[in-house]
């Protein structure tokens, strides 16, 4: 059982192979329309839910943990919204979330 020596061609590193892959591959092109921006009225509703419905965990988190002032949150239209997410049991669970507006 002798020692096997790799030829120079076989001694290419993973990095070399990855670089070659990037140089020869082409990105997938998809003809998909961009998603529409959320309605301004909907974002206004989220901002209202953050400030005008009494104390809530989202506002407390943003102000106390993240150190954001109420006027800053209002200026940038940050809000509170409920969204549904799948849990580990593949069941929909409602979660209270921070909502940031689309600024274009």
C-alpha cells in the first residue's frame, strides 16, 4: 500500500471549484410582477393600533427596549399589526408584530 499523490489537476481547492461555478453559472430569470405596495390607509391603521388603543407590548418594546421615542415612531409610520404564522405543529398562530411602512 503506497502513498497516492494527487496530480496538480486533482489538487484544486473547493474555493477554486466554487469560483469556477460562479463564473459559469447564470442566475435564474423569472418573469414575475413585483408585489404591490400596501395601501396607505392600512399602514395608518397599524400606526393607530400602536398608539391609540392603550398600552401594549409592541409599543413598550419599541420605546423601552429599543429606545425609540414616540415622535420618531409616528414620524416614520411604525405601527402594530397581527399576522398569522405557522408553528412547529403546522398550525396557524396569531402574533402581534411591529409593522414598518414601505418607503419609496
